[in-house]
C-alpha cells in the first residue's frame, strides 16, 4: 500500500494536486483536489501495464470544458432539485438554478466546483485520501456545511468513497460521484455488460424531474436484472429524446450492498458497485460530442457510462423516496464502493 502526491497542473489560478493511492495488487486510483474528481482508476493487465476503467481528460481545465461533470464529486444534492428550492420542517430554502429553473448536482458552487484540501495516509483500511472543505453558505447557496470525502483503496481492490457532512442549518445531503466507466478504452461502451439490482425506475417529466411515479423495468429496455449488453439496451431506446439512458433506477442493495455490476465479456475486467442507498442514475453519455478531447479520443455518444449511486433525488419534495435531510447536530455519512475484478 502506498500513497503519493504531486502538482497535477493549474486551474483558475491555483495548483491542482493529484493524489495517488496504490495497493499491492497493482491497482491504483488518482484523485484530483479540484472537484474531488477521480482522474484514473487503474487495473493491472497481464502484460504488466494497466487499464484505466474511467473516461479521463489530460488536464483539469479539460474536465471543466465538458458540462457533464466527468468523474467529479457531486453534492450536496445529486440530481435535480425542482425550482431551485426545498422545504424542511416547513421552512423553505432557496438556492441557485443552474439548469433552467432547476438546480442540478448541487448548483454552481457544489462539491464539483471547489479545490479541496487533501491529506493522504496508509491505514489498516488501506491507502487513504481525506478531502475536506467548508462550504460557506449564504444567499442563494445551500446552507453552510463541513464536508469530508474519504477515498480508501483496500487490499481487495475496492475503492470506497465515504462522504460525511455536518451543517448548522437544516439542509439536504445526497452526494454521489459522477464516474464514467469505460472498462476497455474502446470508443463506445456498447459491448460492455451491465447488471442492476432493480425492478423499477422513476417516471420523469420533460425537465427530467421525477414525477413521483415508478415504472416497471420488466419487458422494457430498462430490464437489467440479468447481465445485459449495453448496446442492445441502448438500441431499445432509440425512440426516446435521449436515444439512450439518462434515468434514475430504484435499486435494492443486496446483503453486501451490491447494486450494479459492469463487465467486459472479452477480458476479465469488471466493476461491482456497492451502496446502501436506493438510487442509481445510469447515463450513457448520449450527448458527448466530437469537440470533447478525452484521453482515448474525441467524444461520441456512448463513450462511457456514468453510474451514479445516490438516494432517489429531490426526496424532500417526494418523501416516498426516503430521507436526504441533514439537520444541525447530526453527522451523516454515505459510502460508495467500486470493486475491481480482473
Ligand atoms: C446525469 C444526468 C443529467 C446530466 C448529468 C451530467 O446526472 O441525469 O442529465 O447530464 O448526468
């Protein structure tokens, strides 16, 4: 187990630090202080090299030219908060809209927007990075919060991210990581295979806001109950506006919190996602375009698949989705694990 760090580059006038976590099996993860984004997650290959299972960009600024939050930490509220407001205990909090009249992924000053302080360590749990940030709050912002994200790469090839927060005023806390997987570096994930622990997904309106209704997956392209070739499922979505998935699945974590597994049939590579919460957004990068210069080439639809583990979004408006509140005096933590097998 080891950790290292170096100055990755500069972004908006400050240094961006790259923190690398490596285990004894040759698995490594590189996390940037800017946006808490996971720059690379590498599996060892038979020829002594490594395979990055995420989409990556060469520079920090490149990540921010892409509007789709590539690999970034997302919070305090993943997904869409309708009409840029939420109500807790009868009190309304107004925040800033950044997608039409709604607030997407924690708004313009969310977890993805800041340069986090970082500290590495090797502990019994594994190679560890702790990112911390104090969000100031203020008018149009989510209430002030202290947030820690702990990234641990363990001896069993699991990279786990634990988001912990406290706040002085009632707020919401529903973090995720917007990782885009592509297990092979091919220019599309159509050949890769996805299985989800889910029987239903959410009905959404024209603004992609959940209506509160659930839709059955069975008998539709949303049925990932068995390992399913993504290209086949995407073909079944060609009559939708997205021509692919940008959808919120209600997931049922099993005994070890497995909610999803993405695998490549040609190699032994697979990623299993663990989360104790009830939501997973699947976004098949339908809107990636040629002007995006990723490390594996120009952007194109279905170049990666974002698998965003979270609580079902906007749950203060739709309480049947569960509890995403964070109240003064409470500390809440959520963990997402990505287990690599190869
Ligand atoms: C997912 C989608 C959104 C958006 C974002 C970057 O969360 O639901 O539509 O594209 O990713």
